[in-house]
C-alpha cells in the first residue's frame, strides 16, 4: 500500500492526515441482452418494456448465462492485466429492495471471474500511481424505484433489473481526490477502448461506490465509510474531499468514525448517513443452485487476448514514437478513443504535429464548447484532412482554414468547394501583396520608424496586411516582402 506524498496530506488541528481511498466501480456490460435473460438493455426505453419473466422473478423461471457478458468480463480482466480465473461461481446475495423481485441478487463472492490486476494512472504533475485491482466480478443490476411520480405511491421500473454489471474493486491504493478522479478517468478510457462498457456516467452505465478513511501518515488504517452511487468524476472528487475532512474533524473533536454507507448530495456538497454498513455475512451468500460453476478453457481466454484492441498506454507510446508527438498531445488524444481514431484519420500523409494541434484546438475545442460527442460532429475526418492539405500546399492560409471549418461546421459542404465558391484561395502573387504593403507603409510612417529600431514589431505590419487582404495573403510572402521594403 503506497504512502501519500506531502502534497496529498490534509492539515488538521493535530497535524497532517492521510486519506485512504478504494473504489468499487460498477460498469454496465455492453451487451444487447441481460446477464441471465434475453431481454433488451437499450437505454431510455419505456418503463417496464424490457422485462422478461426471469427478470420479474416469475415462479419456475431459471437463469441462463449470457455468453457475451462472460467474454466481455474476460476482455476487461485482460485489459486490466488481471488474473483470469478459469473456474468461478455465481452466488446469491440476499437482501430486500422493492426493485429486486427475486429478493436476492445473483453475484459472485468468494470465486469471481477475474482476480488481481492493476491500472497505471498518470497524474497532472507528471507522476503516476499504480492502483491495484482486487477483483472483478459479474452481477445483475436491480431495477429502479421512482418516488417523484405520484404524491402517494412509488413506482418501480424493472428495465434495468438483470442488466449485466462488472464490479471492479480497487485496492486502497488511492491517496487523494485528484488520484481518485484520475483513476476513474483512466479506467473508463480502458473500458471504452475494449468496448466492454460505454462509460456514460450520465446514463448510469458507470457509477462508483467510494470508500474513504483517514489515518495519521503511515499509521493504522482508519474506519472507512462508503459513499454510494457517485455518478460523475467531478462528484467523486468533491465527495472524497468532503468525507475526508468530515472524518478528520470528528476524530480531532474526540469522536469516533462508525462504518456506514453514506450518500453525497451535490446540492449541499456534503455526505449524509444512509444506513449502517453491511458485512458479507449479512448477505448470507451461497452458491446459486440454478447455476453450475462457470468453467473456461485457457484456449478460450487466449483467443480473446489475441483479439484485444490497442489500449491507451500502448497507443500513447505509439503516438509519441510514430508521430513524434509531445507527451501532452498524446495524453489529450489518447484519453478518448474516438479522438485518437479521428486524429489518425486526419494525420495520414500530413505533418502529424500540425494535425494534432488542429484536432486538439480546433475540432475538440468546438466539441467541448458545444457539448457534443465525436460521433456527432458535422465535419468528417476526411473533410478536416482536406482543410489541412489545402493549408499545407498553400491554397489557403491558417486563418482561412479556421474560417472554412466554421462554415463547414455550420452549413455543411465540401471544404474544397467552399474555398473555390467563396474565393478564399490564398494570395501568393507578389505583385498584389506588394501593392498592399506599399499602401500600409505609406499610411504608417511612425510605425515604420519604430520597426527599424525594434524589428520585433514587424508582426504589427503582418497583421495589417493580413487584415487588408481578408486573411488571404500568404504569410511567408508577406514577411519576405515587408522585410525587403523596410530594409530589415
């Protein structure tokens, strides 16, 4: 178990404190049907429209394992560099919820499908931390209780009942809110690259239970509290910071931390008690009598491993090696699989650094501003590549390139046709540029005197020429002509 760095420690009245964090991430498996039934899993369907007799726990209905969900769990385990257990067991976890028709959840306890693994998390300060994975097990989700639909009744939607979840349990290796956020971000990226979970936290397909305790540096572990169902990366950070400070204040005031389950209220920024924390014995686990042990062959696992996609760490290294990208640019592009794929579609045959700058600053900038996904952008990778090609061969200037992207983004159309139809071709004719330069020099004698003493102010003249030509003048030609005319 790693120690916190000095920057991660929290100051209290009695000295510094260390936060110890472990996360249980619930990731919905990408599968067209549920873990033990053939019912659909599509998000946003009408309430109770995707419920089989198995999901509703009708008498005599028996579960049948979805083979694709098993494959997805194994792929995830391989992506986490984890031990794949060739034999695992499904257990009944007994507890009552109104939206859990069986009165128990089919999960895995002592013999999960995936054992220990690790995730290497890169931090903003340039360092990294390795977070151990304790286990990954498969389980079925419960339904959803709706308490705000009627003043006198609660409603139950069983569409999620039986949906396959992977519960990915980390070791308590995380030491700060920033590390916790970075871990979930990296884990979500790995799952998306693998295609085993879409990671849409706003739709509930990825959520986390956050276990937080505090201790004196290198001291005995403290009593942990679990914050349930945190559904955004930002909120994970807020919940960790609040809960750590709450526990420190209680201990320093002479109180004691009681193990319990808590909820985070994003409106108040505080956690509140939900219930006392259950132990494994409270759930009375026992092997599900309707399901035989799950037995995999090594050949099956090896075949899945042979067909895994390129994962973020390997792609990051390749981007730096093959495209000579800086670590920062590779970080930004690789964090999102769609962004990485988009970049590669744009960069082929072009200057990779220019392509990376374009995708990060122009394309991703617009995406972030408009709150859309890469899959929804109106200008294809091929169209963006055409804009960069026209810039590289001198057809248009860098400024006009951005204008062309704006036009294509708002109105559609082929970039080359936009340039031709609107007369946006770059002016490289030295005669035309000289005429504009002469006019600007004649109109600004004070600036002419200034630039002779301060050559760095040449940029002002370049800007004036570009403005006068509507950004269409070739910047290289402008600089050459200005230097000649101004005798610099």
